[in-house]
């Protein structure tokens, strides 16, 4: 019969061998990871040998106590060994793997300790199991529930990223309706068979999980892949429109909307500024140095336009002294829509020049930005 | 000795100790109480919230006076009831009276009366809040920007007031009387709060937000204020003053603020001071119109040296009465008293006279230039600037020689 210690160490050894093989494929380099895992294999194999020879350090031959119930089988040596391997792998791969291993090892050790203690609490196996439950269930249930919920939410998010926008909305409505109907059903039928309820919930969870895996392997929908590649969230385009997938909800940012310095309005080919506090439209806006200033561009004209802030020149390659136009702009804005623009200007415009807001395609209309 | 007796003995002992403490500190308590009462009679209390000097502050005052009276009467009734109960039902060994629970009529009455009082207060409070939040009747705009530990004021172009180019100032807010001024407040670093008690309530200056505050003064005068949101080391030194001038005087002030830079006379001490200024101070402080020797205009770069990105613009410094966040006076005590003590009719002329050489508070200005962090606590230790990426919060020690300080003071005196 193999001893517990042997099972633990041989488990670590076997998993480490698997990790070594995987690392050779995944990391495509042997240097650090290979040496570390090989060392781990050697050490744990040695310890496994010692454990089996010495029967876990038991020097006297104990006579089995027939009055004691046999201890139950334990999965915690296996889980701990997986955790240790993750720890080792994490050291050479990523912090995420390392901390996952740490959590697994700590959790398994706690479980293992409490189980060992409870198995010696009395001669009654049922009582021992109850003692273990009373200590660990208050921890296990919330943790497992959170993990389960996390897995379901993550799976669902993969589904939403994979399907197109309209399908996503429908799916959301459908799932919400199913949850609502199921909730109503459970309330109206309190004596519903418990197994049936569990089966329905489990089936739903497994369904979402499986679809989530399928969606993750399919990948995100095309427009999101393109958007990520173009980095359109930076909103720094001023030349020809490069992205057709800009974030149309950028202006919906609540904090920005609630604190606008000026709204720049384009109507009938005229550009005006409505500045907080001024009762009349302005053709210049005084903004503070070194302070972020929030603008909203409101397009009331028929075509799509964007607002461009011309902030003079900026150096691009020191010490060559080369400069380029310093432009900041909104995305193209459709009729009736708004886009936000946040400017921070640290210095006044050089003498003889000025900072201006303009709209390409609308000639002769500018708003001067005055920085005292 | 049973539990009840032990309890009674303990109470008696505590009462004896309390009596001894009260007797021992009777004099101190008396002095403290007298001081508290006497302080309410102070006449020199520039930040007194009970002396409104403008319609917005009056609106608040009209609300707080009756509320304070009602709250005071209720407080008095409660206090008298508590004292009466404590004395009348003091434990004298009498048996514990019968305990009762629930008197619906009394409970409902005691709920409805406060609710009614609060409802009436709420009606007037909401009315006042909406009136104070109005912006559509604004006559003048001033941008107010807080940073550690001073306030910047900039006046956007407003032709109706003769402001044809933006004016930028600090420390003292200058405004015309009888004019609905709207402050557009924000902050460059942490949250500050702007409060001139005589003119209106407080308004927080929050980074990334623009908040408005109405100000209006009935008559010319100087009104003191204080940052009322803890904002770091020198929060207590972040002061402000609002100067209300008659419309004619305000026009003169505007005209002076827009006047072109006048370079110091050739070969004067002030000209040498200008050279020191160009060498040391322009890294952070802007003086509009100041030129370098090669004829290029000087643009200060506080964004490269100061965490908040700004330092006070010193154009027309000597038209102000204070410096370093209104912490110190530019005027000597005698001259300052003359300005602060002037009548409404005279204050404009006295303020517009600015700071002359005779009236300059040389001592504080020289000390400031010698070692600013010693005068006002600031994060100005060059070895401890890691948290701000090597940038200062406040003016650092510049190691100026006494000779340079003399030249600088002569130059600053020309910035009228």
C-alpha cells in the first residue's frame, strides 16, 4: 500500500513531468523553465522514494486499531500537488499562474488539515463528517458560489463578444426573461421537486459554460478585432477617417457631460461657442493653462463633420528640432450627434499665432482658444 | 453588599469625583465660557458669516437667522427638559417607577411637529438653493482656479467691462459692485473650496469639473475668505480676498491690468533685478510682455516645474496687496490698515494706489525670496519629490544672495 506522503510527492513529480513537456511546447525555450521544473522533478521523485521506503517516517509497526473507523479517501494530496506545480510553473511563466498555484496550495492545505483533524475527532464517521462540514462549509459555499458565478459570467461575456450586436441584445433579453420566468415559477411552485430545480439550474449553467467555451474558440466578432487592431479608443485621429468603428458613446461619459466648459455648435455652416455663464454665443473661449477643459461638439448640419483643435506645432524628434502640427480632434459626428473633446494646454500661444477650433470642410469659421 | 448597593456606591463615588473636577477647573471653565461669549462681540471679524455684504450672502443669512432661532428655542427646551429630568428624578434610593411602553398620541405628535418644522425649512431652503444656482442673469464671468496653495483669477474677454484681452491675477479677486459676478471654479490638483463668507457660501473647486458660484457686493470693500476644504500642508495658509470696487474704479483697475509692460529704466537697480528674474523666476512665473535679451517674449514653463502646472502670474504684482496665496501682505501694517480701514468712498482710490516703495512690506517679501519654504510650509524639499515626479508644490528655496534679493525687490516694485 502506498503511503500518503508517497502519493503526494509522486503526484507532484508526474504533474511536473507533464509541465516540463508542456513548457517545451508552449514556451519554446528550455533555459529557465526547464531547469526549474527538472529540479522540481528530481527533488519530488527523491522525496517520493524516501516516503515509500520509510512509510512516511513511521518507525514502529503500529497495530491497526480495529475499533477505529477507516479514514475516508482524500483528494487533497492530488490538489496540493497540482498547486505546487502551478507555483513552480508560475515562477517561470506568469504571476497569474503563480498566484493561482498559491491559492490552490493554501486552500488545499486548509482543507487537508481540517479533514485530517475531523477524521480523528471521534470514532463515528458521520459525526466526523459533520464536524468538518460545520467548519468548512461557511467558507466553501461562498467561495464555490463566487467561482461558479464568475465562470458563468465570464462564459456569458465570451458569448456576447462573439455574437453580433443585435443578436447580443436579443440574447440578453432572452436570458433575462428565462431567469425571470424561472424565478416566478420557483416562487409560485414552492413544492417543486428539488432535483428538478437543481437539474434546470445545472443544465443552464453547463449550457452557458459550454457555449462560452465554443464562443471563446470562435473569437470576437470581426468589428471588435478590427477596432482593437486600429486602437480607435485613443480618439486621436485627425487625418482621413481610418476607423469606421469609433465609439459613438464617448460623449455619453457622465462626468464629462456634467462638467462641460463650452459646447461648440455647428449650425447652418456657422460655428459658435456656448460657454457656461455667458448668455450669448461666443467666438472665442478663454481656457486655463495646465487644466483639462471639456468641450462638446454638437453638429446640427446635414453632413458628418469633426471638430479639430489646432494647437500650433510640437517637437517630434529632438534634438533635430523637427516639428509637426499639434492637432486634437473628435471623430466624425453625424447630424444631431455630439462628440467630446478634452484639451489641456500648458502655455499661451506664441506671439503672432493663436490656438483655434475649426471644422474641416467649413471654411472661414473658427473659434479662438485664448490661454492667458 | 448586594449588587444594587454596590452600584449606588459607585455612582456616589463618580459624582464626588465629578464635583471635585468641576470645583478644581471652575476658574478655567469660567474663563473659557466668558471667552466664548466675548468672541461673539468681536468687531474685527472679517470672516463672520453673520455679516452679509451682498444679496447672495443675505439670502443665506435670511434663511439661517430664523432657522437658528427655531433650532435655538428647540435646543433650549430640550436642554431644560433634560436638566429638569436629571434633577427631579435623580436616584435618591426611591423604588424604580412602573415602566410603560408606547404612547401613540405623544409619539405621533412628537414626530409630526419636527416633520412640519423641517418641511417649512425645506421649502425656503430649496428656494434659496435654486436662487443661488442661477446663472442666466450673469453680468460678469471670472474663472477661478485653485491649486496648492493659492487661487488664480482670470477674466475672459468681456468688452462691456473694457476687458479686451484676458486678465490674469492671483490672491485678490477684484470685482465691480452691484454686478452679478459668476465664478467658474475648478482645481489643478486636489479639491479646494472657495469661500468669501460676506458674499456667499462655499463652493468646492474640483479637478476636472467646472462649478459656478455667484458673487455680488453691495458696496466697495475688502472681504476676506479662506479655503475650506483640507488640501494639504498649507491649507490654513490658502486665503483669498475679494475687492469690490465702484464701477469707475473697476474700469481703472481693468485699464491698468491691460497696460503694456514697462521695462525698468536703463542701468537701474530694477533692470538688474529684471536680469535676476529672467535667470531665476521665469521658469515658473510669467510676466506678460517681458522680453529676453534677444527680443523673444518670455513664456514661463510652470508645467515643467510645478506639480499643479501653474505658478502665480506676476504681471502687475504691485497692484495687489498680498502675495503667496494671500498669506502675506505686500503692504506694510500701517498702509494695510489704511486700506482696510478706509470708508466705502475712499477704498477704491486707496486700493488702486497699489504698493509704493514706502508702503512695501520689505521684511516679508525679502524673507520670502530668501527662503520661501521657511515662510510657508510646502513640499519644497528637492530630495522628497518622488511622489510628484520631481515637481515642486510651492516655491522652492532658490539660494538667492542678499544682493540678488535687493535687485529683485527693486524690479518687482516696478510691476505696477
